[in-house]
């Protein structure tokens, strides 16, 4: 015992705390350094174009005009459609796994869902391009156009093309589904069992308990899952390049083509990396993507905070 005490006396009590602090500093510094690198590289074009870089619609390397409004529009529409598909599917799957599925069935279903995370983006893109594109072109797009085409967002404006925002969003939603599902399930399972028992004891049905007790209590974790899914949807590149069409115009329908900011960087960086101004313009797109993700995360956090406050007050 004396030997153990002697060893403890020579170990600083705050050493674990210093190690954790060092890890936090490294993590935060990495993010800051990446942003500084992006901003410094992009600053020549950002200073030259000013607000026109955000509001402009012309992108021309020969004339030195750089405007990314159409790229921003394509990215936002793609992300919105992706989240509209992925979030309900992911949350419903998480509710089933956490509340209704027997333990043995959860053990069977959870690993295949988690395996989706490990599939490379290019594989998703190849599957979408060679398999889903023909299905969408011959069946899905005509069906949506014939049934909902009177609504402009469902109009098939490219009947001879299978690539579209909907196709890219469908594949992208499969890519982010495991992340949102796993985190949402864990958030639901962390809600104390006493909440369920108390609600059921008061006469509430299982669905009423889930809807009014479990989901609100797990909402901070679900919002975190939503944020991570949103950030991946904004930052995804390879599958989007292969399936969205890469047409620089404002999308008029989910069956229309478009051009995402990440796709523009990937398509052009290989050739223009050796030219200072074009390289600066492409890095400026990266700065905008970084800021967009920061804004969306801040908004989601604010909504989650307000939801928590309102719930406590009620």
C-alpha cells in the first residue's frame, strides 16, 4: 500500500486535465488553421469581387468574373431536398429501433445501417449513375411529372435526362441516413425509462408517450443528428458531381439539373490549381461553404436552445 501511495504522490493530479486540454486546443486550432488557410488563399478574389461574389451569376475565367449565386442556389436546393427525404426516414427508423423493435431484431438491423457509413462516396455515385439514373428517367420522373407536374417544383423540365436534383438527393439521403438514424436512436434510448412508465401509468398510449414525452426529451440529440447530416449533405462532392447534372442555372424543379459549390471545386481545381486568380476563386467557394455550415449549425443550435427553454417554461 505504501508503494502505491508513493507512486500517486509523484503523479500530478491535473495531468489528465492537461491532456484533455491539449486535445481540445489541437482540435480547435485545426479548424482555425484550415479557415485561415482558406481565407488567405481566397482573399484576392474576395477583395476584388466584394459582394458580387455572392450575388453575381457569371463565372468566367477568361474575363475574371466570379459570381456564385447559382452555385449557392443549387447547393441549398439539393440540401433541402436531401434533408426532406432523409430526416423523416431516419427518425422513423430510429423510433422503431429504439421503441418497438425487439432487441434481437435491433441487433440484426443496426449493423447493416451502420455499414452504409463505410461505403465510399464514389460507389454511391456509380450505383446512382448506372442503376438509379435509368429507373428515374424511365419511371420515377415521368410518374412524378404526370401526377404532380401541375406544381412547378415537380415539373420534369429535362424529360430525356435521368440526372437531376432528386436523383442526387435520393442517393445523398441514403449516405446520411445511418448518421442521423444512429444518433437519433441513441438520443431516444438515453431518455430515462421512468418517463415511459409514468406516461403509460397515466393512461397514455405508446405512440402518445413517444410523441409527447420521448421525442421532446430527446430533441437535443436529434437536433445534433440533424446538424451532422446537414453538414455532410452540404459538403458531399463525388456522388453529387456524378448525379446532379452540373448545369449552371437556377433550378426550377426538383427534377431539374443544377450545380453545387462542391462540384464546381472538384471539377475545376485539377486544371486551375496552377493559376493564381482562378485558384483563389475556387478557394473562395470553400470559404462560403465553411460559412454556410457555420450559419446553419448556429441556427439549428438556436432552435434547439429555444425549444429546450420553451419546453421548460411550459
